[in-house]
């Protein structure tokens, strides 16, 4: 299950938040949860996106948590 919301702050800036949960049917497994926050800046031909992810109980394994920070730079011609 995934829910998300995004908002255009200005003509060039967008922010977003996503919540994802994965229910495993295997006995003894827990529910995986991922929260993602992102901000994007568009200069027309160049776009920059920063994204932060916080994951808990990855793959249904209790206590297996991780955080990730990433940046994407793209160009269009």
C-alpha cells in the first residue's frame, strides 16, 4: 500500500512525501514501512532532486532498518 502527496511550491520547486507499507503473508514476518521525502528544483533544461528515505523492517525482518539520502541531476535537450 502506498500513499503520497506532492505540492508545487513555485514554478521551479516541488516537494513531496510518500508512505509505503508492505504486508508480508509469511508467518513470523513484520510489516515493512518506507517513508520518502523529496524536493525538486527545475531550471528548465536542468533538474535537481534530493530524496531522503527511511525504511524499517526491510523485507519483513524486524529490526532491519536503513536510511538513504540521494541526489539526482538530469538534463533535457
